[in-house]
């Protein structure tokens, strides 16, 4: 029998330590190039979803206005007295379609803060960002929490009926409120809904920002609830004409929040903004 020639297997030389380190370095370099682009793409996607959510809120308000002769909600909630923690709009707009609870929350503000028994509203923390309001009978048949990271410009409301007092909740004369959409002369300048840390917002041109975004001091007023770094020092806003924009947090003082809001009161030329807002 003819002898067979043994099979000679090729010899594979193992990687040296230096070669492995070179490969690892190349992978690390590629990741350092790709990761910022991925983070940027993620940020853009989150901002887009957030803007889409706010536009859906604009539609719900429009449906409400179509059914109510262009009159915005008043501050009263049937059966509730005292502070109602946003129930004046939550219960009014709920029936117009936020079965999809995801539109209540910006993708970057979905963690719920802790609350204690007896709480009816809870503010966010640095690590949670969304706020909560407890639905209460008789306005709502079931006591359940509404969690959200958006809020309406409360100056929209019609102050004539079922108010918390005159001036409304002790905030301002009735002449500051918009009341009706068809009475807003420049709706593209007036915020309707925005990113927010509280159940409703009442900005005024005299408001002062804190020296820090979280845990700071020296500030006053409700503008602090919408000056956020959630989207790279921009706050997403949908306006009364249905348009939307990411507004620089300093430029929030240039929007017409209420009828007598002085949009030239605080500008880059006449105000020393805190470092975190620069």
C-alpha cells in the first residue's frame, strides 16, 4: 500500500503583546471618534421627540378651544378648593387625548421623584426632572398621579370665573391674562406649553435666575421653572400659533408670556447672567 503523506497544518503565529495593544488603541481611537456622533444623534432624537410631544399638546389645546369659543380654561376645577396643583388644566385637557402617557414626558425627564403619603404634588430633583400632581375627586374619579415634564403658560387662562381670588391666586391683575386665543395679537411670540419643572408656569420679566441651576440661591419668580439645561441650555416651547422652537434659556425673557410682559427688561446688554446660563 502506498504510504500517505501526512497533512501539514499551517502554523498560526499568535499576536504579540505590542500588536494587541495597537489593535486596542485603534479600537479606542475609533470609539472616541464615533461616540460623540452617537451622543449627538441621541440628543437630536430626544429633542425631536420632545418637540413632537409639545406640538401634540398644542393640538389638544386647540381641540379644547374649538369646543369653548376660543376661551382658555379658567383657574377653577369643579369640586376642588385652594391650591389645585395644575388640576385646572390636567382635567380639562385630559379628555382630548393624552391616553398615550408618553407625551407627558420629555425623553430626558422620565424618572419620577419620590413622594410621601399625603402629598398632592411633588417637584423634581436634579436626578428626576419630572413633576407630579395627584388627581383628586370629584374632579377625577380615581386618585392617581399625573407625571409630566411640561407645563402650560398659566397666563393663558381666563381669569373671569371660578378663580382662586382676585387678583388670581394673588398673582396679578386680571389684565395680565390672555383669556382668549383670538385676543392674542402676536401668537407666535406667546408660549403655550414648555419644558418645565412645575405644574404650571407664571413667568414675569422681573424674575431673577438662581446663581446655579440646581440648589442655587438669589433667584425669584417662575422663570426658574423653565430655565433648564435639559436640551443644551435650550428650553423647548410651543407657541400659541402652533409653531415650536428650542429657545435659548436667556431668550426666554424675550417672549411675551403675559399681556404686560416687558420683553426688553432683561437682555444680554443690561444684565449679568449667572455662569451656568452663559
